């Protein structure tokens, strides 16, 4: 599977391995979404784009907590610019 430059069309997470690819109702892979956003043919969260940005930012802060170059406000601004281009929110 070629996952180069593919991102979840709900949360923006890189789809860089089979393990994170979402699933359709029949169990087949759905290459548009990650398994955290889309499982068994439906979205796992009923939320607005703004709520998804807040969820994603929360999850992003943990791996970068020790990185002095991580700027939460810059990350938020990038997500606010990027998310409207994703299929789920377009």
C-alpha cells in the first residue's frame, strides 16, 4: 500500500501504516480515514471541526511535551488552516 503523503481526512494524522487505516462496515480498509476516526463504517466521534482540532491538539501535545521547539499556538493555527481542506470538513 502506498501511504505517501496520505492523511486522515478527519484528523490529519499521517496514514503511514496499515495498522492506522480506518475500516468500512464490511471490515475492508478505508484509505481516507484513520482507525481512530473511522471504524466499522462510521465515524467514532460525532463532533464539529473545531472540536476535532481541540482533540487533535490534545493528542499532539503529549509526544511533543519535551520539545522546546513545539509551539501550541502555531500548531493550532496550522490545524485551523489545514482542517478545512480535509474531506470530512470541506
